[in-house]
């Protein structure tokens, strides 16, 4: 009997064993989502929202924290040194996540103390808890956002609202502030903070701009090394030798001697304070 026939016989035997297993040993798995219609619908909506939040958690981490600036700077540093896959992406992302944790720790702690913990202990309702948890993130993003970027997105939002004639709106339509006041009467809002729909894109553009500025400053020393190596090789008549082959080792040892990873990490963390 060949090995293929033996493997096929084993698979068929396992399948038959599963088919003839007594039904008494099987345990039914049930999901209790309430008996009445209101509870059923409410629990389904809560389950849907929970799954949605878990799915969007990586995107929320990227959009509302210091992760953007750090990971873009690391990528530009790798390009400036002429390295293709070293350090690998997983290493750069892991280091960026740890630095993000150090930077965002006070903000996350405030969100937990003021919003999430009271909501878990049923001291405040869900709407107020979410609002109190997002306020520290809004303050952090507002402090790191350039006024010009924020003004640009605020003008876009105002232009979008101005494009809708008031005659086209239903007579019963309420404003967003009225709806929030009706749904969450105890919600404490900060009028000095812009809405999240305009703050998040403005914050992302500001972070990308700062990351590119830092990347430009990082590229300058390595560009000087490339030019110096190319000039030396040209003067020696070694035109067939690629300058990148020689300059790569020079850039790596230069970055190691100045303790570049520690200096860069420290500068990135301190740039948020």
C-alpha cells in the first residue's frame, strides 16, 4: 500500500469517527441576547458596534496618536541610509508602538480614569463615558495640530454645510448639537476643541509635515557622505565601483558611532512635550 493510500485511509477513518460520534456528547452553544424585542435590538447594536470598534482599532491608533510621525521618520531614515529591508518593517513598527506608548501614556491614563473606568463601573452612561474618554485625545491632537491645517478643514466643513440650502432640509431636522443634547443630556463638551471630523485629518497632515521635516534633516548628513564618497572615487578613477557600495558602510558606522537610534528616539519623544 502506498503512502498516499495510507494517508487517504486515515483521513476517511477520522471523518467516519466524527460522523458516528454520539450526539449526547455534543454540547449546544447558545447566545443569549435577550428575550424582548427592545433588548434584542439593543444587544445586537451593541455587538455590532463592539465588533466595528475592534476592527477599526489599528486605524484609530494610527489616526489619533503619535504613531504617524514616528513610523514615517523611521521609514525615511531607512531610505536615507540606503537600506532596503534592514531593519525590517516589523522591527520599526514595534519600536514605533513602544515609543507611542511612552508618549501617549498620560493621555490614555486620563481617558481611563475619566471615561472608561466610570463607564465600566456604571457611574456614568455610555455616551458620557465615550465623550470623557475621547476628550484627552482631542486635547492631544489639538495641541499637535498646526492652525493652518485645522483652519483648512474647518473651512471645508463650513463650505460643505453652506452647499446645502436651508429650504432642502426637513422642518423636523435638528442640528447635531441638539441631537447630542437630546441623547446625552449629561455630556460635558469642551467648546474650545474642534469636532473630530475636522481635527483628525488636520492632525494627520500636521504629523506628516513634521515627519517629513525631520526626515529632511536626517537625510542631510547621509547625503554629504554619499557626495564625499562619490567625489573620492571619481578622483581615484574608480568610476566602475558603485558609490553606494562604499558609502553604505560609512553611513552605518557613522550612525552607530553617534548613537543614532537613542538620539532619534529621544528626539521624537521629546518633540511631543
